[in-house]
C-alpha cells in the first residue's frame, strides 16, 4: 500500500473500502416511495496495521508526516487502481507487544478530481 511518496513497510492487516451512493427518497401518495439516485459518494478507506522492530517509532513518524500534510495525494491499495484521496484520520493504539505499534487510518476520496473538463459533471 502506498500514499503519496510513503510506501507502507508492510501492508496493513485490514483494509476496508466503502462505496456509496447519494439517494433521495420521496413519498408519493399515489406511487409510494420514489427513490432517485443523485450520484456516487466519495469512497472511504479504513484500515489497521502494525509497525514492528526497532524502528517502529520512525515508521509511524513517517506516516504521521504524510498525514499532517493538507493536500490530497495518490492512494494505491493492493489490487486496485490508484485514486486521489485525503488522509483524514490517523490513530496510534496502545503497544500490542514488545517492539510493536498498532495504528488505524482513514482516507477519503478526493471526488473533486473526477469532474470532466467538458461538462463539469462527476463521473
């Protein structure tokens, strides 16, 4: 897994990709529920992993440095095409064992980059 120039030393042991659509549900006395799909929502990626070894703190510090940046970057997940995302959450958990640091993260897709130059609509 990679975000911007930061290559995770080991892929996180859990990666979850959430996809959703924005829908509008309106009730009509004649038709009942009328559901309209307004478009897709930005993908959210959540995960958990561990850093281990003598340099575990330096590994976390490197990840934190990328998290602290305010700009989106390319997120590469195993087996998927890269996409632009913001790094929105980073959590350091208690030590899991000797020389181990556990962490959690959340990325949110930068859906603003999906607008087409011709029509301005989101793909």
